[in-house]
C-alpha cells in the first residue's frame, strides 16, 4: 500500500466509518467496556473510533474531537504539534514505536512496541511511556487497525530512576570507600590532607546526587519549589569546574572555561541551574575519550543568559532525535534521565529553553538559555 506521506481520508468517508462503529452496538459496547485505551484507525492512520476509556484518559470531551486526527495529534505529541507537519511526518517520527506498530498492522501483521511520547499541554511538558499493540481488522470490505495502548510511565520511570540512582550513588560511595581506605593506611600528612579534601568533595557530590534525584521526583509531581538568588556567571562556572574536575568521568580529561565567557549577574534558582549545566558537563565528560576536553561558557543573549557545554564527540542522527525523551540514553541501560531532566527543569521551572547542536566535524554543544529573572 503506497500512500502519500500526509494523505488523509475525505471528511465524508471518515464520518461514514465512524457511523459504522457507532451503529454496531455490540462492538461499540464491547470496546467501551474495556479498561484499556482502544482506538480504531483507517488506512491513513486516522482515528475513526475511540472507546470511552481513551477519551477519559486524555480528557477529550467527545469522539467528534478526535475523528480524523492521528494518535500523536490526539496525545498532543510535541513534534507534530510544534512543527505542523502532522503525526508521522517529522524526522522524530522515524523512531516512534507507535508509528512502527501501526504500519505493521496496515501491512497485515500484529505488532507490539513501546513508545515514548513527550506531550505539551497548556505550555507544560509531560512524558508518557506507552506499550502499544496494533492488529489488522477487517469490517465488511473495509480494512482498519485496532490500536491499544497501556500507560507504563510509572513502571518505566521507577525502573529508570532506580537504575540511575543506584548507579550514581554506588559510584560515589565506591570512590568514598576507596579514598577512606587510602587515608587509613596513609602516614604522610601531606597525602592525608589531600585524601581528606577529596573525601570531602566526594561526600558533597553524594549529597548533591541524592538531592538531584529528589528534585527530579518533585518536578515530575509538579510540587518542586523555586528559590530565587542572584547568580554571577563567571563565579558559577568556576564552581561547576571545581565540582566536576574530580568527577570519575573527568579522569584524564579537562574542563575548560571558555575565554569568551561574559561576567553577568542575573536572578534564578542556582540549585536547579546547577542540576542542568552540571548534567551537561557530566554527559560531555562521559562522551569524550581520555586526553580530550569539555568547554563550558556563558554570555548574554536575547535578553537573557546563554550557557553552553561543548565536547568534540558527534551524536549519531538516530540518537539526536530522541535525546530529550525520558529513559532514552546513548549510554548503558542504567542511564536515561539526564537530558530529560535538563529540559524539565529548564522549561517548566526556570522558564528557559534547552537545545543542542551536533555535527561530525565540530562535535556537540548543549545550550541552555534563561531569562534575566524567573
């Protein structure tokens, strides 16, 4: 079946398909009795019927509101909604599990996939992890797809946060144990003093990591409070340098404060800001090989402050288009909330914008822009 990328059914045919399912009381009642979200799609991936569970779940007033739209549009997925290209037509859609499952059903095969959707409602971002099942379905002479979706966000979120939390905490605790053992065996007062300083820094990092995960949980639950303070950009960058120069990821790697950085004073939440830019630095350190460096900087830009973190490593295109999705990671499966938390803290609480550029010759630069005062 060869369909144009955004070809859609005529309004007349859409309404006739909807009337088919509304008129079949046995089928309609069976679908509405289900305690999972079910929608029926035509060959153009448009909704022709949705059960009551689906409508209530997404707070949709009536079936007419979604007839003719595609699943991503019904979910208010940020990509088709922001780019006005329609669900399934952006570069981000090439990695979408929902689209893949639907296309398999359109070609006659049942399919089960997982799908991450970043939604935007009332200018607020939220994330959904879904388990999608699609199945080809023939009604009379017409061919449709039955599309069911189960929200597994809590399950995925819990697993990812647990993996990341324990991974980071164990790394820091392991370093703390190692240097404590060295200190206990050390008679040289100079070396002992150095070990004590390192232990103090690791302990600070351990507390910071626990607070970071606590803040992420509060942010997702919409109950994170903001604490405003005046921040000096150069002092802030120096504090980040000191905080991350002894991070395990910085072993035989350098952190450089860009000479192009400007000394600017502004008002924001320094704790959340440290979470965002700190995550950028940590991710950049993990991305580069030994002997390379990460460059950090800040300057005034567009009535606000622009922070940047650059590293020489290129992110493949397939990874780029998923980079801010919760539980996606270019690293091991014990990662996956760093970039998501950057976007969540920045856009939901600090009223800024986070984005990145990655090119094969230039490497990768993550940027975060913030207004002068939140």
